[in-house]
C-alpha cells in the first residue's frame, strides 16, 4: 500500500542522512604479513555486507514489502548475514584488524537498521491486512441482528454446525462417564481373555453400557435445552451468541488497531535524533523490542483489555538502558536474533491465532452460508440433467441460431457498413448511392431531341412564321438547344392547333404524335428531378453510411460493456455506490475524531483511535481511486497524509476532514 511504502522510504531517507555523518571510511592502510589472510577473509565479509545492504535498500526503494521482498526472503538474508557473537577486535588493544572491524560493525548496523525498517513494514502490512476485513465481519453481524428474518436464516445456516457440536459434546460426556465407571472398577472394561465367544460377549456388554451412557447424556442434553427454551426463545439464544461473536471481533479489531497506532507512533522515528550514533542505534533496538512484544501479545484478546495490552507492550521499555550492553558485537547479535525471531516465530504464530479467532467469531464460511441452496441443487441435479437431456436437440438448435444471428449481425450491421464508408471515402463506384442508372437521363434527353427535331422538320410551319419554308441547320440547332432548356414550342403549337378539333387532329393531324412527345418530355422532367435528389444523396453519402453503422456499433458497445461489467464483478463499482461508501467511511473518520477521549485538550489521538483512523483512511483512498478524477487524486492524497499524521493534533485532523467534505462534495454526496 502507498502509505506503508511512503513511510518506509521516509525512514530509509532519515537513516541515510544520519549514517552519512557517522560511517567511517574503508581502511586503506596495508596490513602486515601476519594478518594478510585474516584481512582477506574480512574484506570478503565487507563485500557480503555491502551486497546485503544494497538488497534491502532496493527492497525499500521499490515501495512494496509484499511484492518485492517476502518474510521468508528477509529471514534468509538475516541468516546469511552471519552476525554472530565472537571476540571483537575493537575490544583488543593494538589489534591490527581494529579499523577493518570498525568498518564491518558499521555495515552490520546499517544492514540491521534497514532490515528493521523492512520488518516494520512487513509487520505493519500484516496487521493492517488482518484488521481491514474485520469491519466487514462487524457489518455482517449488524445485518444479521437487524431483522428476525436474517436471524432465522442464520439459524438455518449454522444448524449443521450446532448439531455437530452437540454430538461431540454428547460423545465426550459419554466417554467421560464411561471412564469414571472404569475407574470405579465396575465391570465395563474390555476383557483380556483368549476365549473368542467370551470376548465377544464381554465386548457386546461394554458397547451396550456405552450406548446407555450416550442415551443418558443425550437425554440430559435435551432436558437442558427444554429448560432453556422455556426461559428464553431460540431467537434470543442465537442473538446472544451473535452478540458474543461481535464483541470478540470488535475487541480484536481494537487491539490490532492499537498495535498499528503503537507501530506508527512509538517504533521507528529518526526525526529527533541529532546526537551520537548510539542514539539512532537505540531507536532501532527499541523498535525491534516493541515489534516483538506487539506480535507476541496482539491476539491475546481474551486475557487483556486495551489498556492492559498497551501497558504490557511498554512494560519492558522501563528496563531499556541506552549504555548496555557494552559490547557492540553482542548488541548486533541480539538485534539480529530478535528480528529473526519476529519473522520466523512471532508473525506466523500471530497469524495462526488471528485466523483461529476470526474463524470462530467472524462471519461463517461460504460452505456454512450456502449449504442449503447447495443441497437443494445437488438433490435436484438429476431432474435438471433429465430435462437437459430431453431438450438436447432444442438446445443445440437454439445455440446454432444464436451463433448464426450474432455472426450475421456482425457481418451485416458492422462489417458491411464499414466497407461502404471506406468505399465512399475512396470514391468507389460500387458504394455510390443512386436512385437511377447513370446514363438514363442522357438517353431520354437525346431521344426527346430527336423526336422534336423530326416533328419540326415534318411541320416547319410550326417552327417558323413563313409557311412552306425549309428549316436550316442553324434553326434545327436552335430548336435542339431550346429542347435542352425545356422549350417545346413547335410541338405545343401543333398540339394547340389539333386540339381545336381533336377527332380530326387525332386522325389526320399531329395530335397523337404531339401528345406522345409531351409524355417523353414528362419522363425527362421526372428524371431531371430524380437526378437532383440523386446528387443530394451523393453529397450526404458519408453521413448516411455513418447513420447505418451507428445501430450496430451501439449494440456492440453495449454488449461489450455489459460483459466487461459482469466479468469484473465488485471491482467495477458504480460511481453512486462508491460515493455512498466514501460517505460512510468519512462518517467513521469524523466519529473517531469527534468522540476521541482527548478532544478539546489539544492533544493527540490514542493508539487505538489512531489505528482505527488509519484503517478508515486506507479504505477511503482505495475508494477514491475509483470515484475521483485522476487530476484531483493528488490533492486528496495530501489531505489523507495530514489526516493520518498524529503529531498535528486532533483539531487540524478535523479541519482536514472538513476540507475533504467541501472540496470533493461533487463526488462525495
């Protein structure tokens, strides 16, 4: 998590700042011939320590204790360092290895200090990961207690577990009575005789007596249950059991939160170290001692209250002496063994105890919660399989139809429109939109021209004023130009003339011919109008292609979004749900600050309150990554850093909460 990573990098920076001024330079004076082999071995030791220091420094810089170095890897590094207790040349006057040993001791302290930072990160990360899910357990018990319907459902879920526990109690009670009878030397022990019939008879008699004891124990158990049912209802018993579990989970959560508060406030801090180098070494030793005490006692929720737990953690602090022990080598050895013990013994033991407490008092497992529907599904599976077998042909046809429908939809409504759009962009003739053929208007216009020219040549008096004249080529060309412009004056004159006497005109005149020419003219006019519409369609062809592609794209996009949302599950929370969760977490943070026992005294939060606040801030930051825009997340992170800083005081922390409320009110409502 980013909070832990940032804190580890800050501690490493503080340590490097202190170490720069205190680390002696590597010895460069040539050794004597008598000590050459010893110094060569020690130079190899220095190279080994430098390599280990580099490894732990890289692990801290990477920013995630869980992702880049595990508890087992760090334990292996501590063991490979080989920091053991033997005679230190620093304590022997005149020893030629004195400067070499001083440099080696400094490297050992630097490695152990950085390893302590990593152990701090691992311990903090482990406790935080164990504490965060406890809130979900508390919400689960609150929901079960909220209505009798949920309580009844919970009673059905745990019925097999309760039945198994009652059977074990009956069996153990019968065994206890059986052993008491054997202890009184009543004739119920198994015979040790060689006669097979006698042995079978004695064994049968013992089993009958044991069966009677089981019946008696079961009868006593049922009588006790009847008495309890007369006094209290089954719902009251179940709710009382839930209250006990809820109280234990809440106590475990508060204890682990107090541990987190102690880790943040009391373990590693080099900000105020400005004295000799022994002072920062004492900080490292004290941090290792507190971490060992925390991991050893954090899960003792049944034997200690929060106040007793904090007193127990700081019990050894009064015994801490800055000047002892006198030997530097002994101190590094003890520190190394202490860190190894935390990683190898205390943390695994604490994890086991925490899992046991959560398993017995947390929300039931998935097997317990869903055994009833699972059993129903198991017994109805044969019927379901028979129905599926009977409908196998229909199901196969349905699957084929569904597949072909999806393929045809994809090809006809997505692929083909895309091809048409690409063809339009490239001016492909096959993709052009047209209401009529390309040369239809030209052919009809030329036919109309020929009809009018022939009519004019047959009836020249309709075209010129002088009767009996012959039309020249210029006059015929002029008539052709007039026809292109829509002027059919010769035809219309003949039509008007013959229309005066329609029967005579139809038989002897040019009425029918003029009428047919006008029909051709009407056809040409219609084609001209259609050509205009055709040109309009061609100018908007790309728009029509995009409109035709839109339904297919929308349907495809909606299907893909639905599938991705279904597959992502709870990770893809909607903004409304994220906003409600952020409001709920902000309420918890405000309640922690408002109900603090030290509010109004300008003091700081208690260890328990600080740990609970940290857990809520971690959850709030995870929700903010989903509910806030990226450009606002940086400022939000700054507010969270000030909120978890215990040294600024409760008043400034409360103001940080208020700023978050009004600054991000658009996304947190």
